[in-house]
């Protein structure tokens, strides 16, 4: 599929979301405290930014900035003047705001963009907000950064990476390094030591979601792992510790284990290729749309992109019933990079 084909799907879905609760404007105006609205707004921002980077059409950037601006407008200052959202949690904020800091990193890399319209002023405002939000949660306790689960900590590692690359401030790099391969405050492990070769597929990774836990007690679930995979993908592309070898291992985890070809398009609920006997997600093939962020790996391998087109878009799998514009944006950006070797932005 071409970039334009992905774009047409994105536009149709964004204009008419399949579920009313996926309306991005409503979430952005909610204040963020109801049903984790800003947490789920992350999917809207990711889809829009991916569509923008794939097409170069500033319409998508403007829409992303409009939604982000709505959320900033609902923030309140603390005693030091740092703006944040009253009644939200560090997890919700980080899950959402990682998409914003990554957008800022892309914008900074394109001075010709910042010279147009009011993009420089909007960039400056959002960067100041990001620095304040980081400081607010840091001063609330370092446990907000060094979370109890791998995927939760990866959100702050990604924000720290973005802010370090933008500002050069070592404080942000320290959090990125500690979570990636160093010593985390209050935790016995880091992401590098969590990752182990999958015994059945040695070129793939397997890991526990709880720091230092045994695999059989706490293997990472596929759904939450997507954010961690997207973080490592972004870090490797930025030249920040993680490498192409890690991308390759995660791609093999996806293609050989999680998205097991034997499931005929379905996927397993845990990264070791197993499934719960019971629980909210059920057995393989029953829950759609939880591989979206894993699919960023399609930027590196045409066979992943091909399976997205032939299997993941299969309507019987229900993958397009869960924030499909995130999927379509990622698909468009993958297509752009596979065709041209680089994104538009």
C-alpha cells in the first residue's frame, strides 16, 4: 500500500471514529481525569504525528497541536509556577506526554518548519510546559520515574531521552540511562538486564514486566509491551544506547513469537508466546488492536509491513476497531520510510 492509500484510510477514520469514546477532541477537552482521557489521547497524537511525518502535510501537525493545546489550557500551576493537571497521575501523564516530547524533538530538527507560521512560539511553549511537568513529577518523588513495571518506566525514559536531545540537560539523560542500562532508584534491574533470549527462538527477546522477577511469575504482556517497543525503536533511531540489534530482536519477537504465523493473523497475549487461561483479554484472536505500537518495526522490514496489510487489516481480526487512526498513521510512516529511506519529517 502506498502512503496515499494509508492516508485515505486515516482521513476517513479520523473524521468518523468507529466509537464515540475515541473522539480525540472530546478527550482533549475532558480535563484528563475521567476514564484516563489523556492516557488514551496518546493514540490520537501518535496517529496524527505519524501521518504528518509520512505526508509532510501540516494539516495533521496543526490538528495534533490543537489537541495538545486543549490539554495545556486545562492545566494548573503549582507553587513554583509549573503547570500540570490536577487529579491525574504520573502514569497517565507520561503515557500521553511521551508522544508530545517526541513531536517536539522532530520539530526541533527542522528549523525551516519552525520558521513558518507560529510553530516556533508553539514549540517554545510546549517545551517549557514539558520541562515544568517533568520537574513537577520529579519533585513529587523519583518513584514516579522508576516505576514498578518495565513499560511504565519506559514512558519516562522516552521523555527523558527527548528532553535530553532537545536541551542537552544531563538530568534527563540520567533517567534514560538508569532505566535503559543503569541503576534505577528503588529497583533491582534495568531494561538491558530484563531482556533475555527466548529459549525457543534465540534471536527473539523475552522479559518479565516486574523488575528482577522470574519469567514464569511476571512475563510481559503483549499489549503494554508496545509502548516499550516503540521507545526502544525511537532510541535506536536517535543513536541513544539501543541499537539495530535490539530492533532486530524485537522484530523477531513480534514475527516469530507474539504474532505467531500458526495463529493465522492472531497474536499471543504475552511476549513469550503464551496466553492466559482466563482474564480480561481472553485467548488468542479475541482481542484486536493491541499490536499498534509494535508495528513501528515495519519501518525496518518489508515483511512486517506486508503482514500488516494482509493480516492486521483483516476486518475479522477487529484490529481496526481500536484507535485505527494510530494504526493508519504508523502504516503510512512505515510506507514512506520503506519507499524513500526516510520520513518526510
